[in-house]
C-alpha cells in the first residue's frame, strides 16, 4: 500500500492541489447511474447541463473510479438476476466501452495495494476478488452473516476493512492479509429516532425507536484512523465504531434516513446525506437533508434541508472542495450543494439516480465506491 503521508490525516492527499498527473486531461464531468432507466447521465459541471446519456447494463448502482484512476466502472448488479455486468468509462473521452460480465456487482472497491478489485456481490453474501483490469476471478470470501453487504471502508494501515450489512444491522470485519472474516458487530439502536414523513425540525418530530436493528449504509474513517463513522438509515444518525477492537463507542443523531458520508477536501468535516425516509423506496420531496460533522469534536455544526423536500443519497465532493454533488434518489435529480452555505441547485437526470461520482478527483489512488481516494 502507498504509505500514509500524514498519520494525523488520512485525507491529506485528497486536497485540491493533489490532482495526480494521471488525470491530467480527463474531462470534468459528473457521472450519474440511473437505476430505473438503466443508463448514465453525464453532467458538465461548468454549465450544469446533461451533455450525454448512454445505456449501460441492468440496474446501475454506482460509478466507481479504479485504483489506478484510469477507468470509471459502472456497477450494474441486475438486482438478483443473472446478467450482472461492469461498464467501463474512459474519463478522457467520457464514453463507455463494452460491458464485462460479472456476477452481482452491487458495489466495488479495490484492495489498498491495487492488486485486486473487490466486487461486492450483495445477493450472494460474498466478496469476489478480481483482477482490477480484466475482472477475472482471483478468489472469494464468503460473508454468510452479512445480509445486504454493500459499503466498506479500510483501516489506516490497509490490513482490514469494515463492510456494512444493511439487512442484518451489523458490520463485518474482513482481514485482507489472511483473507478471512474476523468477526461481526451488531450495531445498537438509539432510544429515539425521527418519525416517518415528519419534518425533523418540527416540534414532536421524534419518536421512541422500536426498530430492533438498524440499516447501516455508508462508512468512513476518521482522519486519524481511530474511529469509523457508519451511516444508519433506520437509526437516523451515525454510529461511531472502534474498528481495531470492533466495538461501538458512540452515536450521533443526524437526520431521517441517514445514508451517505463524504469527507471535505481538507479532512476537517464529514458531509452526511439523509434521504428523508426509513423506507428503501421513498416518496418524492421527502424531508431530506445534508448535515456537516466536525471530525475534531464529533459534533454536527450545520444542517441543510433540501428546499421543497428531496432525497439526497450518494455522490462526492468536487476537486476544488466547493461543491458537494449528490443524487436525489426518489426525485430524479442531482443536487449541487455549496459546501460553505448549503445553497442547493438541481439538475434533472434519469430514473432513480444512485451512486454518482465527480471526476476528476484529487488523490494518489482509489479504494473504490464513488471515489474513496487517498
């Protein structure tokens, strides 16, 4: 694994001045996978217009930068059918190549040494380690007690990863050196959460949490590598976890349907999206919002509701750090959010946008998802 440059800030190499020479000449674009319309919308951020739309495989979930930053992969998991695939996009031209047949690619990551792509085969309860270029199978790790395995984050030394188990309300710890499951952690639910369909800022918006287990989504590491933050759509906040000891050490309430996590370019803040519902398939114009967590204090320092309602889901931060781009999952739009003021603009895209990526992004290499660079 490329050495950590600053052990106090694992995000030190994703600042605006750290664009790799590898991405020089790549088009500045936002690539949006539309789950329901089976295509990708391409936005030019300079004009805020969709400049291209192309078909991909069935049920595209995420657009994933490769470890070497040379390819953007669209993960088309086909939602429990047998025709899953990955669509490569050339970031220099913004054009797709032919699909590569891959079993159930809900999401994809890369080992920190760059030797393997990790295809998250959600319906199979399995992690498939594949050649990062050809996608030929290398080996697999079965994760039988992780229902709905989907999102991941890596330890600061790259020796293990934590994967969220959406349908079991837990985490799975994977030993990447010895290629095995190290254990599972059931996440504790808070005593209260937000009521479904109610503005979280309104009086009486909270209720006793009767859910017996959570629905963990995205996960991100603290700058010093000592804590993992786990977004939970049923708990309406982020669990704080000691990854080394696989122990829950805290919880931070955020918003209804807490979902995506994205660090600021200086590693000081964590942008947290909340979809506005506990349901997997929500309604349009729900009470969605974006919160800002200060890594140093572990406190929420800003909260930005979507004007008129919405469903902010997944995305990433622009290279200069000025904009947070998020898909509006149930509203068929993409939000561009000012990271200083929270002001939002919308771009209409295809049906049910999901894990969009912004490109190019600063960093030396990509660990996957919508751009977890280091």
